[in-house]
C-alpha cells in the first residue's frame, strides 16, 4: 500500500495527487490564470490590501499607496475542494503555489 493517496489515469497509470496548501500572495500578480484553469471552486480573487500590509506591496505594478485602483491577488477559498491536479501551478507565471501529497489513511 502506498504511503500517499494515489489515483489512476484513464490509461491505467498510477499518479500521486499534490494538493494546494498555500499561495504566496506577496508574489501573486492576480492574473487569474489559476482561477480559470481550476476545475473546482478552490480560489477567489481578493483585494490585495485585505490580505497584505502596505509594506508587503513590493510588486512591479507601482506603489500601493499611489494606486487609486487596488490590485487583486488570489486566495484559497476552499482548499478542501482541491483534487490535486496541480493545474494552477502549471499556469502560474510567478510560482506562487505550495502543494503537498496527502498521507494515505
């Protein structure tokens, strides 16, 4: 028996899902690619100032305090709904995601 939860593809190949556990919101640019590719209801775009302090706003899009429009970042809305496909990480241009394997019961 495997020490981690495993799945089987349609072709019979065994694979180990890797579930999202964290998003680095300091590096997230709020592009929404992960949101669009996720087949489940795992993510939500939120205003950056709701989850980060002003000193954490060190991005390429200008200073936080000078922006009239607030930047958005991704957040985990329902991590328990993740199926471990890692599609979010594959499309993320900033490598913001942390994934882990789930131990078998």
